[in-house]
C-alpha cells in the first residue's frame, strides 16, 4: 500500500471515528413539527405554531369496539392500566368516584352557588324533588354531597362527549373516548398503549377493536413507512446495484460508490449534532434522500478512472462547479427562515462536501490499481447545438401562464402523511364526540395571569349567555378574585341553615352531612392554581390555553362547532372587543405562504449566484445559456408534470425540485464540458449511471402509499429523467 | 284440603294469566288523577304528591304534580323532561340505560303494553275473587339495580295502585282515583 493511500485511508478513518463519536455523544432527537415552520410573525401565527401537534384533543384515542357483553370489563381494563388519564364510555352515570379528584375537592371554588339561607333551602328542596323523581343511587351520592349540583354543571362544560352523543351505533358497536397520559408524539409510549388496547380487546372481547386519533395514526404511519422502507429499500438497492453492475461490469463499483455517500451521511449527521441542540427526524429522513445527489461524485470518479486514476484530475474543476452550485442551493435552505430547513441545509451542505472530498481523495487510491476498460471511442457531438430545451422551456412557460389552478398549496394539511380516508374518519369522529373545533380559537392578551383569567371568565359568561358553547380555562382556574369571593360566601354559610332546610323539606337531620363536611374543607382550601391540574386529564387544556409569552399572558377559549364564523367574528368584535377569533387554518396558510415566499427568495438568490458561478466557469455565453436553459427547462417541466400528476405542489416538492436542479446541473455540466472524446464518453457513462440509479430509487419512492413520499419520489424521478434526456438525448447524432 | 285446592287453583290461574295484564291504568289522551307517596331512606315520612297522569298518542307518559309543588315530568323513550318553577330541563337517559328501561317499563305497564312489560320483567299474576295483583320483577341485573319489583293491583277492570319497590329502601306508591281504567281488550 502506498504512503498516499495510507495517509488518505487513515485520515478518513479518523474522520469517521470523530463523526461517529460526535453522533453518539451529542445526538438528541426531536419530532416537533414547529421546527419546520418559520419564526411566526403575527399573533395568529404564534398561536398556531404553539398549538401545532399538541392542541386539545391530540391525545385522544377514539376506540370502536364490536358488540360484546364484556365491553364493561374491557373498559375497566383500560382504566386500570395507568396508560390513560380518562376513558369515557358514555353509558355510565355520573358518580362521586368518576369525578376527577381536583374538581370534586375544589368544587365550591370552581363554580358559583347561592349560599344564602334561602338559596340553601331552595337547593335542598329542589334536590328532594330530583331524588324522588330519579331512582339513581349515584345521583343520591352526588346530591347529598353537592346539593347545588355544581359538579355536574361544571363537567358538562369541560368534558368532551358529555353532550347528546351516540355512544353506540345501529350495529351495536360501542364508541369509547380515551385520553392517553403520553403525548401524541411519544411514539414509544403510544405503541405501548396500542399493544395494551389490542391485548385487552383480544382477552376481554375476543375480537379486535378499531382505533383512531393522532396516536394511532402516527403508529400506523410508522408501521406503513417501516414496511415500505424495508422492501422498497431492498428493491431500490437491488435496482441501483443492477444499474451499476450493468454499466461498470465489476462488483467493486458497489462499495466504491457507496463509500463517499456513507462518509457524507456520517459527516452531515455529525455536523448537525455540532450546530444544533436537537436534530429533527424529518431532517434525517429527507437529508439522506437529498444526499442521493452525492452518489454522482464517486460515479464520475469511477467512470473517468477507467482509463487510469490520473484522469480524475481532469474532471475536478467541473465537479467543483457542480458541487458548488448544489452547495449554494442548500446554503439557501440554511437561510430560509425555519430551523428544520436550516438543519436540512446544513446536513446536505456538509454531507455533499464530505462526499466530494472523499470521492476525490480516497477513491483514486483504490482505483489506481483497477484495470483500464475498453471504451467507446466514437466521435462526440457538440451538445451545445441542441435547441430542444428552448422548446421545452417555452412550452413550460405557456402551460404555466395558461394554468388556472394554483401551482402551490399553502395548506399545512397537504404535508400530512395521512391518507384521505383516515382524515375523513377522524373528522367524522370528532364531530360525533363534539370535540372542540380545532380550527378556531378565541384569544385574549393581558399583563398578568390574573388579568387574562378574569377576561376569560367574563368572556365565557357573555358567550354562554349569548348561546355559544365554549371550553374555557377559567372554569378550571377561576381568577383569584372570583375564588376569594366564593370562599367568602362559603365562610358566611351557616350549618344551621342546612339543618333548617333539611327539617322543612322532610329530610332526616344529618342527611346532608357530606355536604357540610365539604363546606368545612372548602373554607380552608388554598386558592386553586393552574399547577394543580398537572397530571390530570385537564393538564393539556390548561397548558395550551393559559401561558406567558413575551412578558405578557395569553388565554384561549375553544368554541364548539362554530356554524358561521364570519357572523360570530363580527359579533365578537362588538361584544368582546378585547378578544379575537383566530382561524388556525388561515394562519397556517399565511405562515406557509410567507415561508414559501422566503424560501423562493432565498432560492432565487442562490440561482443568481449559481448563474454567476457558471458564467465565471464557462466563460462562454453560448455554453452558459445552454446550461441555465437546460436546467430551467428540466425544473419547470418536472414541476408542471408533478402538478398534473399530484394536483398541486407543497413545500416538500419544492425541496425535491432543488434536488432536481442540482442533479440536472450536474448532468448538463458533465455532458457539455466535453474536452476530448474519451472524457466525454466517460462523463456520459457516469451521468447515465447516476440518472438510471437515481430514477430507479426515486421512482420506487413515487409508488409509495404514503402521499408525501410518493410526491417527492414522483417529482425527483420525473425531474431526473427530463434532466438526463435534455442533457444527453436531445442532442442529435451530429449535435444538431 | 279446601285451602290447598284453592291455593293450587290460584297458582294455576296465576300461571295461565301471567301473560295478560287485566287492565290499562291510563288511557291514551285521558288524564287520570292520582295521589303518589314517595319514600326515601333519608326522609322522615313519605312525601305525598297529588296530580294527574296521561299517556300521549306517541306513548310519552306525562305526570303533572299539582301539590305540594308544581312539576311536570315528561317521560319519553330515552329522556326525561322536567318542568319546575317555570324552567325546563331535559335529561338524556342515554348514559343510564337501566334507568331508561325502568321508565319504559313503568310507562308500558300503565299504558297496558304487554309486549314491553314482558320484555323487561318476569310477570306473575294473582287473582283472588275480583281482586288481582300483577307482580313485575326485572329480568336484567342492571334494571334490578334500579327497581326490585313493581306491583300493580286492582279490582275487576280497575287499576287501583302501583307500588314500585326500588333499591336502597326507596318506594313509590301511586294510588289512582276511582274510574278511568280500561280493559286491555278494549284499547
């Protein structure tokens, strides 16, 4: 082994070791969707970003169980598992044991009651009529502990699905609503929940159950991606191997081509751990995809080294320009304004740089001893004479101008990996259980927590008086002034009033002792704080709708199924001017739109920089025009074909188009910077290998049942084929 | 020996007529006055309520209490609508199927709907001379958690009272004013 080879090998070994060390010690993962959104500017956008992926209802599991006499046993098993904060089955009456402990304990600080002597007498009298009417032991327990019935009233406002919900359909299937302790994004915990639910169903019901909600969807998606990844990765690897073996006719090409890509992946990954505290899962998934462009570099080196490793130096300048152009595009992502895309940019930038250096320094050491291949020596036409790209570009612009439907969608839901039927099932279940409308939110701001809580308290009263149903955090954390007023009323209450009321209503003395005890406890309770709901089923509701931001406080109210948001918005402005109606869907469209524009601006600058670089490199207007025209035509055509096939383009398709541009430029550069006939033949060989392997791998991705993956695969595979065709086949045999 | 024969005869008569209600307590569209005594373990003495009851053509039972307080209770297939002090409250019984069955069974018994009564209760009937007694015991365990038995009694074709023994030492005794009953066959 030569000393150069030893030095190069040692360097890359040390480099790989350092990178792996960095990854092991510094890697921390995240899957917060907010990473892929830009810094929110407006209040609406801030609220949206905060709520994404963790809004009210995201921890809900909708479970549909088949008809069975053992349903109650199944429900009990779920409740006792410790995995759920709550499990509602609909067919159970309210009882003291089913009331959340904090609600029961703080009931007289949570709601108003008429604590006067006449109020107590009236309540006892009313409850006598209730008890005589309803032969229900659970009601008796509640009534003798809470003659004002504040708890049922409170729970009716707070618990989803407590309204007129059909908990059983015509075929006898039961609907359960369960809220997990674990957040929806904790896939490991959600998988544990799924396993438990299915085992309990098998044991108790001897049948399977269907489950819906953010948790189950995430698990199904993970499973689907895992299944697809397994066979698609295998198939893609086989196809790429087949392409490379056919074109290079030796096995060593497989590991030689893989080496720089692997080094790039490890280098990019390590760079992420160095520059960022947490690395997003999507960054890694898409980053490895984008790194596919790096497979071109070893292929160029291997193709040109077939006539001797020394010939690799002839293509260095073209490779540098090709890589520099790609790096500029990925650098644009770093400055696009979102941490997620910045991570993607850093990963791809560093990964490609490492892959290039590895291709140029390490590969020739292994290629020096390779035998020279017998090569095609035909005359090489001048590609610059072909004009087909002009036709394609003109046709593309014509279609673009004639296009009536929007090219891009700013709908965040277009980025959801869920299939349409699951989204529809989710929507129907949320309507069935009257889960708060996730689209709208009422928001108010204030200087202190107490200011906003009082505002929420007042707004809830006004809204309910006007006939609107809202889920209000002030029902759980009443403002301190209100709690103090309620405590004063409780303190003023005389037990003698209760005895008198019992006697006059015909009750035995002491029937309401449980109530008297609760009153004594309430007198000495500390004021209820938002922290008191931690670990309860209402924790998410409180955290999501009461928080401090930028030195102030914000409070949210969740309206139930707004029928006419425009009219409601007008009414709100007049009746509660401190409150605003936030349309989260509109906010997401504005956020994504701004994001897309920022990314487009960054990419436009990148394109100008690339154009300047190419001008400097080619030094020829004709060559420059051909390069820019060919790549533009390829990108535009693949974008339009993607719209035709997919319906519309999302941000992820835009990232895919950057990859198309990078690959297209690489093909165009290598096929047009001919030099001698041998070099052109080698370049064409490398480009053919690269295009075939990339189109095969992404074509398989395009057949994925996961819509997002299918979209990216389609765009890239189309783009690669057009890029290759423009760079290679549009030239006539004589270059005409 | 005569007593034994009489008892055997009663038992035969009881089983033979078990599937037949002797009279309809409340005719559709014809209100019938009653006095009802309702007792809870927490009460010193039973509450005495006066009012009238009627069954609508849609099978909904309407009980109007006039004294000692004014209250109207509409008992539908899966709901109760309570009007008291000028305010109405509708209580869904969806979450309490046993309670819904209790009210359905009681309405059916008063309205003479044998099919529903037999579906929910094991019915036995005793006849002695012109006095009869129909005893209904819940078939379902959950329903037994709400009501232990309902005993309707009367004379000839007249329903005189309905005694409902509920769980937890509660009971209700509904005593009808004379007249207003109807033979089941005459419905």
